[in-house]
């Protein structure tokens, strides 16, 4: 029996892909670094073997799927090539795999993960649906009609996909280590749009997405009146947000979601539009929108006394603004404290002023040292360059984390794409001691 071996199985795309193939009754194993990563929990729950990297993991009768972070010179990839085994890069394998289904690629500079999770939650209640979410969650259903997946624009990897549908949430400048500017990002999304087979659901409030050209219908959603799907009468209450949806200026239905902030309304609108196009029963749609519990590391809450500790992946100025907006809407009577760890030196350098502006919307700001990455672990700036741009901000470390205890009636937003979770863990340990 053929075994699929994943090189770098703990990756945020690799782990859910392994979960999907396992659920579909394929034989799966993988390898990775030994450090604990949150994406491995779902693998362990399925008893999928996760081995330390070594060439001996590679054997005949395997198909090798290699994570994009591991070059051809990696010992396992090299051994697989030496044995003449089929070797696929993650995005190439996924591009072939989705052809078996009505596939929905969820893409955009921000909001991909939350929107993918929400669509999977809704569509899965109406039809057999498999899904791959960039928070490390995956599910394979053997008789799936639909496949919902997160499609990342980094290094134009999403050009390996020819999905039935694409949801495009927004276009913004990010990944400055690869893209030259926002026009370069737009070019990537324009190329992606030409590969979609049935239809595109795009945020019409985004000036770049308004310019998207495609060979298939493009439906626009948003808050502005010229959208095909428009949200009006947005109201916030103790249970979340309620809004009316108008389709081409005709009232359609009233929906409620548990999230707070404009970005959550837009995410829900994109799902409503896709489901309307695919004729999903509106009763199912309303119920599923109301019961969505979110995805990992997106406004994940923990309550400790009068403090709310929130773990969030926000690592771009636009995302930080959205997270702070959500916190202020949900907890209007609490102080909002941002604890931010910048992710990569190029991103920090490129967006220094924008980071300062977005973080300045919090009531208090604490800054952790810059988190490098495997491709970039040093730079010509330090956290001091950001601190000097934010009035009354403070540096913080695991050793000084107890500073946060003075913010009694507060929301503590631990934000970042690196290892910001260790700071929250250190604070929780401080509170427990």
C-alpha cells in the first residue's frame, strides 16, 4: 500500500493536508523538527506518525509531499529523488487534488483563515465538505462534493490552483521580502483570477479587487451600495453582530454572527454570497453563521479574573486595527492593552509607521523583540525603532511580563505570527505562581 510521507508535516498547510488524506483512508506518516508546534495536536489525535528528520524515513512505495520551507537538498527530499519516488511540493499536490471536487479557494491579504473556517462550517452542514484551513485544521470526507481551502499568495503559490470558485477578501501590500509593492500583489491576484473556473466572490469595498478581470462572473460584496451583496443596518449587541443583507438592492435576509468588527461582517457576507450562488438553504446558513466558534489563533479568548487574555495571529497593521476594533466593540468598558511581537525584519521595516499608527489605537502598548524567520533571522533595526514611534509604549520580555498584572479591568491582546504565545504562557504562569 502506498504511504504518503510529509516532509515538514507540522506546517500550517501540511498538517491539515495530512489530516485530510488520513480521513480519506490513505496511509500517512511525516517528519519534522522535534519542537512542539500547535499544529501537531490534530496529527497526534489521529495517531499519525511524526518522525524526526532523517533519510531513513524514506522508503520505496512512498509518495513524498515536501513543505515549501525544505529545499531539494534536504536529506529526505534528496533521498526520495535518489530512489526515484514521486516528489510533490505542497501547493503542486494540492492543485491536483482539488480537481476531484467543487473547490472553493479562499484568498486575500487578510481574513483568509477565518473566512475558510466559516465557509467550511456553513457548507459542511449542507453538503459533504472537506476542508483545509491555515490554522492547522483539516478534515477529509470520503464522499465530499466540496473542498474548501485557504490559498496563500506568498511566492504566488496559489497559481498552482484552478479552483471552481474563489473568494477574494482584499488586496494589501504584505510579504515585502517577496512582493515589490501593492501593484505586484495585485498582479498575482489578477493571475489567480484568470484560473478560476466558475465564479469569483470579491470584496467590492476594496479598490484593487474592483479592478479584477476574469473569464467567469465576478460578484461583489461589501458595505457600499454598488455591491451585489450589501450589508446594511449593522448592530452590535452582547451576543455579537446583526445585519441585513440586500442582494442588488432588494432585501434578502437578516443574519447574526458572534463576531465583532467590520471584518467579521465582510467575511460572513462573502460566505453568504457563495452559498446563495450554490443554493444552500438559507435556514442552514443562518443557523451555522450564528454558531461559528472561530478558528485557532484568531481572537482566542481566555478569562482570568477581570482580565481577558486574547491570542491573535495579527501581524500586519491592517489586521492589528481589526483586532483592536473587535476588542473595543466586544468589551467597551475595559482597557485594551496591545502586546505585540513583530514578525520578520523586512515587514517591520516596511511598515514601521503603519504599525505605530495601528497599535496607537490601543489604550496601552507593550512591544516584544522582533521575531525572525527561517529565511530571515537578522536585520538592521530593533524593537526600539518601533517603540520610539509609539507614545508611552513599553518594551516587555518573559522576565518582565508581570507588568501586565497592573491592568486589572482589561483586555490583553497578545498579537503576532511568531512565538507570541510564549509571552502569554509566561504571564499565565506568573498569575498562577
